[in-house]
């Protein structure tokens, strides 16, 4: 979606900065009343555009050194000032919510006030925008302002009124969901608050999720399938990829319902069974996801092929164009090209990815051995711990799932043949603090790999040659990005909700696809066998396999921390303990070494704590358990 630059101040109870040169015909710094803002479609859309800018980019809205993976999937060496993920490992959640360099909080603790460009994210450097809490609260208020003033659009066509209102309903639900994912139960704010208020916390997560569901339903009714097909979309024809559609509304409706149905939310911080879901909400989620799959059948979306899969993550069709390909549904807007390249390079040793280029000064985030070992299975489709998998602990890099090789660099792998022979291959072995490969950390460096692997999901590789900043500098030709929603995610959530409600082999009335067949779509794409029939026949084992498939397909896309919490497993050893894989230079003597045993108690470390002042404004807003 096009990035806009003009700044307008609008008086609507609070001051907001509005930017959208294609949608506002007003001189910069002019002051508009509500009647003027909603007098034309262009002005109203200019106001709505600011909600897009408040959608947080997890991968880029951190410090220069990306730190966006908070689950069991990654480890960052540095303990110092820049690492929110290490604070989560340590269980010090209070410091994370007020932290300088986390996408959850404002950049450097900035208090944006009510005016200025940064309030609504005009700053193209994503890290300097509001974090999830502040941005979401501002977004909810802006959505309510639009909904409250829609009747002022007397000169707009019905289609123009509909799309303005549809976007507002979507964003009101979406921004509530952003808070709920991390803080849990939250009051559903459905009006513009202008005076004293008391909004007690709902007793259950489900209560707020059902309110959001109603807004997503309204949004889906009002939004178009594709802006380029509409008269009002002609002004930005060809630039509308990031704008909201029916597909986005249905996808997030389903996600909202699935999260509310998940074991953590269903258990409501009490007794919990990781295989027990709210089946009523699961059925509702399936029907919502089914609408996206119907749009897929109509040609609005398509699963990427294995050959073209890089186009989803980094291989944009033209320089500076959005990736996402046919799987794109919704993502944060804006950003800085240098910041995007830092994100793309974040899983690769700095000496390879950045060299002396300070504009791509990324910190190495290392994928953990525990995550890779437990989720990336074998070429025969079985997990490494399956007795018939053929996994050999003395040869852990052999005969693995093709996605393991596609999205990782392992020891001995050629990075680029354009480099001198002594710099062509990855050296990730580690014997001791005095003996290790040149791309492996000694335990004190934030520039090198810590775990024995590098991840490359967003890192350019063309004709078998990876980007190397000194010998093959191709990264500036591309623009990597993670999406808040893509089609693969929709299929996997559809399968999870369907299996939780009806089992692996039953299809719903709303769409003729079983959970088993859905998972096998991704097996087929990767070129591995379908799920073993014995696993399909065991409900819990199939759920485990489905979750493993989700971990692989969505690896390093910042879904993992939410997933292991909502499944109610984050406190278990398998998800709490992070390890590295150590081995000798000749790839023998493989040993898993403990990096950190995360502090994670249930239910305390399943939700972020609210700031103390939030729970002290009025009675009825209780703190999360354990804080």
C-alpha cells in the first residue's frame, strides 16, 4: 500500500495527525472539524489511513538489532539493553511492557501525547512508532470516531460509506485482538470515551472475543473483495494491496474465534487440558475461515507453489514492491528500507549478511536446536522422535524435511561460490570456548550464530547463491516482510479448529475440506508423504502433528509465542528449555547444550501484566494472575 506523507491535524476530542496525499486535498497543518473530515470520501479515507499506520510491525518495530521472536524458537546472545526476548526468558514481564526496544511498548518509552507525526506512525522508521499497547488504544479510539461520525458523509456514495465503515469495524476488532493476544481479557470499547469512565474487565476472554466477532461480521459485509475492482479504488489503482478486504475480515474473524476457543482461553486461567477446546467457537471459526477458502476458489488468493515460495517472504516482483505473492492477506504498512534489510538479515551471521555496511547492521538471532529438532522432521514425513523416522543422532543434518534445508544454513553449506574458497562455506561447529567455527559464537558475541544453525526464511538466495555483503550483495534488490495474515496461516487455523471440533477426517458443511487433507496440502507442497494413518487415527497425536506442521510452515514469523501460550504448553520442559547443538569440526560428537531454562509458571507467565496505574484507575479492573 502506498506510503503517504502530508500531515494534517484534526480536532476530534483529541488531536491526531493524518497523512495521505492521495486522499486529502488540504494544506498541511490545517485544522478540520468533524464535519469537514467526513465531508468527502477522500478526507474520511485520509483519517482511516492513520489506523493502518498504527498496525505494529513486530519484525521492524524494535531496535536496530531485530528482536521479535519471543517463543522457544530463537535465542539472542546479548543480555544487555536491547533484548526483550531475554527478559521474557527470565520471566521479568514487568520490564518487557515498559521496555525501550520491544514492539509491545513505545520506542525508548516515548510518551507521544496527543499531537505530532509519531502519534499515528507517520515516521517511516517503524521502530519509532507506538508499540502494541499504545497503538491499539489509539486505533480503537480512531475506529470509534469514524463509526460515530459516519452519518456526516452525506455527499458520499453508499459504496464509499460502506468501505469507510467496514474498515473502522475491522480495526476496532483488530486492535482489541492485539491487546488480548498478550494481556488477555480486556473490556470491549465500542464508543468514543470523552469523560470519566469505568470499564471492568470481562470475566472471560470469550466475552470480548464475541464482541469483536460482531465487528468482524459487519466489516466482512461492508468491505470489497479487491479495492481495484471498485470505483473508489481507482484513485490508488495498483497501490491497494495492503488495504482491507472481505478476505482479511473473515481471516481475522476466524483467528479471533480460534484464539478464544484455545485451551488457555477456554480454561480461563484455571484447570487446563491442551487438547480441550471450546467446540462451539471452533465451529464458528471454521465457518469464517471457510469464507476465505471460498474466495481462494474464486481466484482472490492462492497457495504459493514450492518453486515460487520465496515470493511470499522476500522475493518481491519489482524493487521495493510488497512481497506476499498470492498468499498476502494483511500486513503492517510503511517502514524503512534499511530497517527491512536488518530484519531480513537477522537470522544470519553478521559477517555474512552485513559486512561493513552499517545500514544493515543486524544482530544475529539464532534458531534454537530444541525448536528445530522437535518440529522439523524427516524427509519421510515423520517427526525425529518417531520410532520409524530413521533419524540418526550422529547425523542430525541428513534426510530431513526439505523445509529444514530451505529455511536454514547448516555447517558446511556453501553460502556463495563468489567468495574466496576459504570464505564460501558456513562454519558453525563448536567444541569449546577456545575452539569453534568462524560463524559460531564463543558465547559472548552478538554478531555470530549461537546455536549451530542460521535461519534464512527472509534472506535472499538467487540461483543457489545467498546474499553475501562483500561477495554477492543482492539484498538491496528485495524487500522482506512478515505478514500478520497469509493464506497458509488461514488453512492451518482452519484445520486446527476443525479437528478440535469434528476430528481429522470430517468436513464441515461450510467447506468440503477435512483437517487431514488440509495438512497434506503443505506436505505435498514440500514434497514429503502425507500424515501417517496411525497418527490420523489418534486425535491427540494428530493435533500434535498439526501443531508441528504449523510450527514448520510459520517458523520465524512471530506466531510461536502466542501459539505455545494459547495451547497451554509454554511452561512444559519441551517448550521452556532452549538448547544449542555443539559438535566437532568434522561433524561428530553431537551434543545438545542448555542455553536457558526459561522462567515460565502457569498462569503467571502466560499473560503480560498491566501497568499498575491501569488497575488503579477504578475498581473492577483486576491485574493478571501472579502480578
